[in-house]
């Protein structure tokens, strides 16, 4: 991955500066939907610059966790501290320092990639020059003016990735980021959201081997409860597969 | 905790309703123009006043909910609107009967109070369909609160608009209680108090019922989860289901720190 | 952000040293996006305008009148405008709700009320276009007397009514869009809430079509309505976004 780090020296520097203080601290975190508990008793701590990979079957609470960390959902019990700010009280302080790549691309179908990104750039106070830069880096400068509904799912996912990192967030929340991406596209976005992008990452995944390669810390969820939380070195892929049985 | 106070409240409501009815039929004088028909005034107007106060109060309770996030405020707001709607049906029925008796029509458009009550009733009738159309319970409460606040502000605004628009042609006892003879005014006030008490009592009954149902559900849930702990079933049994298959998993509900990488938050 | 104990992050030049966008910049960005989507899809405004003209034709046959005057004229005009506005209200947040625009907005470090302002401005602009089509069409098809002399008053009525419809329409649309029966609940919520606007604007414009009375106090009432519900919407709108 050396060429990638060389491409983005500034962001790699930033990662060094950030190392040391925990980027995410959760203690007894809980979120309910009515009486159904979507996430329960989750406690963990993640250092800045590290990657947490979340495994679990559908409905295990992965998306809920990502949305909680993104300040889109409020916790119902326990405490959550993200980038040093207590949620939900100080959520406004970290908005704009978090990038979320959700299942939905969070983009308007009728607008072109450039218009979508310009809109987000304005909302985040980012200069318009960054938009062209991002379009080039996800390999879409050639189709930047077409409405999104004309693009393939893989291209839309690349625009969504550009949107998620447009404002250079310190924390990246990625919900199955490589869904819909072919290997070439996957390689293309590696410097933006991959292991060496220089950001703290929380990633949800269904792929045991690929997920473990990305991870520093592994979290396994089942029925909203943490059933596995360990350093990647001590996790066997078989354990991950076990989660889905 | 609810039981004793509720019983006392029920008794005093029943007593005051009896007193009010007695006064209406045996104490209050017959009105010169309308005769016996005018007695409906002692039911219609207090019902309307209480229902409207209920609507406005529900808005204040909704503010309480949005400020505190305490679901009891949401429940109060819900029950108040529900009860005001039921009283509202009474208002429209008695108003209609009165109109038929006085003017020979079941509905008259030049009675601004009744007309604006109809508009308010139509607005609040959407409250329950709105709630049931939202799945997430928390969002349901929040949206319902926003509705209740907006609608409560709408109540006086609507009155102003409708009153301005209606030529005030029919001199009626309504809205002129200060000019009533003493006996009528006294009877009216007792009726108002009795119907207000009835309103509060019915609200309390509904809240108690809801509260009890909630407690029952919580107990049942606890029963289930205790079953789960001994490994019989239920959601919390998931961990014990995974355990035999994957002995290497870390099973503690509060996962332990991983040296070097993870540090337990204090 | 000053209280957060975090080292400043080095970032590319385009990103570094940025401040959270101002309210004005946020509203401008949102409004720009809104109008861009409308221009591209033409989902709301042409439909609203065409609908209004069609309703005039329907009224001609339903009332069996070749021209209307006084209260009837004002009533037909305002019922039509209101129904046309409902079409816009129903579509106002659909793209945001279905395509994740709400989430995207919530992730940005901006003032939430900007969304209310931008959407209400967009809706007011749509209403303006609707009226640019519907009022001349009404004058041509149904109004007996010429409207030329009444132009300034009519303009004031339209402006005040539009503001009220835009504010309430935005609030109601934001409520209805995240419910299951949104197409039904939107109008059911909005129409009773807008009855004072109908009263005010119909009564204020009736004298322009030859009815007795004056417009003054109705304009005042419309202004009061706009003020009250503008403030209420501003106060409660944030609660519709949070989860």
C-alpha cells in the first residue's frame, strides 16, 4: 500500500497526530425501536486511526450502531463518546467530522455527481475545487454531468464514497462499502476508504476473510448484543462464520 | 397508587353530576324565549369549554414531552386529545339538536363558536390516524407532539378567523354568561365544574388503564427474559446459543479489554 | 468546536480551515438544490398549474356559470389555488425522504432550521408560478369584471396567503412524508389548518370581484396567521428531523 500513502501524505500525517486518544468510547450503549432492543449493552473503546469491523447477520444491529455513531440516532441508555464529544448532547460538535457511507447513497437521483457533490461541499463549507479532485479520484470525471439515475450501481457507490470523504472526516463509518464495486473500482477507492486512508474507521461486513484483513478490532453482533469483541490477531475466521449460523 | 384517589374522584364526579342535573331541572328558571330547550345550554357549553381547554392543554403537555423526552407527557397529551374528541362529538350533537330546536335546521353556519368547533374537531380527528401511520414509537411521540402544539395554537387563531367571518346575527345566551340571571349563572357554573370533573376522571381512568397495561407488558417481558437467562428461549438467550458452537468467543456482556489495542473505558 | 480536546487535523487545502457554513449559505445551498431538481424533473410546478386550469373548467360546468363575481369568484379562485398547492405540498419532501436527503442534511454541521426556510421558500416560489398561470387563467375563463384596478390589493393578498400556505405546507409535508399514508395525511392535515387562510384570502379578494366589504382587516388577519405559524413552525421543526 506504499503508493497510496505517498499519494496522501497530509492525511497520513493527520493520522499520526490523532493516534493516542480514543476516537470512540461506548459504555453500555443501548438503542430500542419501541420495545424491540436493536442494540444492547455495547461497551468498547477504539483508538484513533484504528479500524473496527462489525460482523453479524442481518438485523444484528450493525446499521443501528453506525447510525448511532453518525449522530443520526440518539442512544437510549449508556454513554457514547465520539471524537471526544458526548452524544447526543454535543453531537453538533462532531457533525462534519464524521463521514457516513450508508446502504443508501444519500444522493439525489436527478442530480449529476458533480451537482450532488457541490451540494454537499456547500453544506460542509468545503471549497468547490475539492469536488473536481474527488471526482477524479473515484474515476468519474468523465461522467460527472450525467444524472445519477443513468449511472450503474457501482458508479453511484463511487460517488457515495466521494461524498463520504469529501469533507475529509476523521471518522469514517462504512456500511458494507464494497457492495456493488468491481475489483478495479474497489482498488480505485482504496486510498479514500481503505486501511491506509488515515482515518479511524468503523466498517460493517458480511465477508469474514476480507473483513478481517481490514480490521484492527473485531466486533460480532447477534440480536443486538455483542457476542465477540477482540483484537484481530486472536480472531479466527471460523468464529465469524459461526455468527451467521 | 392510582386506586384510592381514583375512587374518591369518581365519587365526587358522580355526586357533582347529580347535583348539576338537579339544578338544571329544578332550580334554574325556564328561559323566556326558548323555554325548556334552552336547558341544553347547560350541557352543550360546558362540554365545549372543557373539550377546547383539553385541546389547548394537550399542546402544553406536548411541549412538556419535547422538553423532557418523558413518555408520560406524551401519554397525557394523547389521552387528553382522545377525551376531548369524545367530548367533541357530544358538543356537535348537542349543538345540532339545539340548532334544530331553535331554528329548525340541524346545522347553522352563522354560529361562529359551533363552526370553529367543527373545524377544530376535523383537525384533531387526524391525530390518531397520524400516530398509527408512524411505526417507530419514539418518532410517533415526537410527531404527535409537534401536531398537538401546532393544533393548540390553531385553536385561538381559528376562532378569531371564523368569528370575524360570521355576521353575528343571532343574539344567544352563548358567550354572554356574565349577563345571565344569578340562578342561571350558578347552575351553569356547577355544570361546568361537574363536566370538568367528569373529563378529568375519564382521563385518569384511561391513563390508569394504559399504565397498567404497560406494567403488565413489562412484567411479561421480564418473565420472558428470565426464561432466556436459563437458556430456554427469548432474545437474550442468543449468547448461550452461540456458546457451545464457538467456545473461543468472548462471552461476557461487557467485553474485556484487548491489551495494546482496546482499552476498557472507565 | 473549541471545547473538544482534539488536535487540529491537517487536511488538503480545500478542506483545511473551513468553518461551518452560515445560515444564509445553507439556505442558499438547499434552495439551489431544490430548484435544480424541480427544473430537471418538472414534477411539481407544471402539474400544479395545469391542475388549477383544469379545475376552473370543472367549476364552469359544475356551477353552470359562464362568469363569476363577488364571493363565488373569490371562493372558486381560492379553493383552486389551495388544491393546487396541496399537490406541491405532497411532493415537497419526497425526494429527501426516499433518497436519503434527510440523513445527508443531518450529517452536515448546519442549522436545522435552514431546511424549513429553504423548503418554505421553494414552496412559496412554486405557488408564485402557480398563481402566475392560474390568476390570468381565472381572469380569462371565469372572472366577469376586469381585475386591472384591483391589482395591488390582489398582490398583497396573494403574498400573505402564499406565506401562510408555504409555512404550514412545509410543516405538514415534513410530518406527512415519514408516515405510511403520506398522500392522504398531507391534505387532511393541511386543509383544516389552512381554513383561516382561505377565510382571510377569499374575504379579502371578494371586494375585488365586486362584493361588498373591504379587504383591510382580512389582510391583517392573514399577516397575524403568518406570524403565529411562522414562529410555531420555526420552534417545532427541528423535532421532526431528530431520531
